[in-house]
């Protein structure tokens, strides 16, 4: 039988140490008469026993948020509504936080959310990216076999979801490096190529990499470019420029249906996961390549998906 918490347990157990308003700024509540408001709120809820807690709430949270919570339960026929009020208050705050998170495209936030999503949904993502008929990047890369000859001794794959793509490089004495933010995806790649001694796969944010200057002959974004917020693309290209040899090649694919970025919610069981997706403006993207030191050697576009073969031109 489920345990029913008392109003006091819920009220005292709820974290109100660092509240924010709808704009994300610290809020310190009404400067005057908050005691009167707190008393009326506790009285209307028939929960004067916990008046000190309502005083804390009215000092630290926007009044409109408390009003909204009270109005949502005002017509419910229950004598002591304190427990119900706090349950609803928690839900409303969670809803506001969720809406705020859905519109937050800062790099650290996006990477954190995508790390969680890629770990939770790794099997589905890996299956999708290993479908050769849908992987336009692999189809495109097979046209340029000279880029994968024996002189290409060090390859870096950013995003380890496609073991099909990685298998294009694991031959001879070539060293294949890989990096992904998801431990589950990295572990899957390691298990697929466990017999390959010259492969080095790690779980890490690429912008925090410790690779050497001009370490790689070839770099491939494997279904990872669309996870990079628009404002962070230049940071990635600058890092690529740092670790890619002069005249080294860079492959990537991008959705060029128009510049946009957004989160969508994916449900798995009782949990929700934020999945980030970005699309580019084709002209702006190619101009960004040039501005960041890359020449476009070849490209192909089909159904708004462009694949690129770039060269480090500096």
C-alpha cells in the first residue's frame, strides 16, 4: 500500500533554497506585507499550523505563482488543502522549469541534456545510424577512397553511433580515435571493435579534448553536427582546425532546410528526455566553413540533407 505523506512532510521536504522567477532571476519576494499575505494563504488553505513555511514561500517566490497555484485548487472540496497546494505548487514550478529548459540553447545545457538522452536511448540511436540506406554520409564518403589510403594514419570520429562508419577505417596500422558524450554509446563502439588494438575511444565533450595540435589526417562528424547549437559551431570548427593537419580532410552532414534549433521531448517509460535538433541555412553554413579556415572540396544535397568534404586550408 502506498505511503501517504502528511502536509508537513511535503512542505518541509520541498526544496526552496534557490528559487527563480519565470525569467530565471533570483527572486526575493514582496518587500512589504508578506506576512499578511502568508497568513491569508495559510488560513484559506486551513493550514495555519504551517504558517512559518508559507511566510518563507511568500518571501522567496513570485506572488503570481502562489496565486496561480491557489486558484487551481480553490474549488476543490477539501478541508485542509495544504498538502494539495504544495503538490500543485511543485507541479507548476516543474512545468515552468521545463518550458524554460526547452528554450535554453546554451552549449552546456544542450550537451548535458543530450548526454542523458543518448545514454537512455542509445540502442534506438545506434540502430538508426547504422542503416546504410539512410546514412547519406557513408554513401558520400565511399566516393573518395583516396582519402582513406594507408598514408592516412590517424582518423578521429566525433560521435560513435555508427559502427558501420567506423568500420571504414579500422584496417592496417591506422589509428582510429573516437569521442562521444555518451558512455553507453562509447562502450558499444568499444565492444564492436574489441579486437582492434589501434582504436582509442573515449567519453568526453569534444570542446574539452586534449588532442595534440595537427594530430589527425582525417576527421568525421558522425551524426553529431546537428547536436551542436548554432552559437557553438564556430567553437567546434576552431577546435577541428587545431587538431586537423594542414590539408587534412573533414567530413560532415547537415540538415540545410533553414536555420533553426529546438528541443523535443521523448518519453521512455515514465521519464522524459530532451532531444536537441538543429538545422542550418546552406549559404550561411558554407560561409562559416570558409571563415573558419576550410575549403569546400565537394558536396551533395538530397532532401535537405547536405554532405560535405572539406579541407583544412590554413
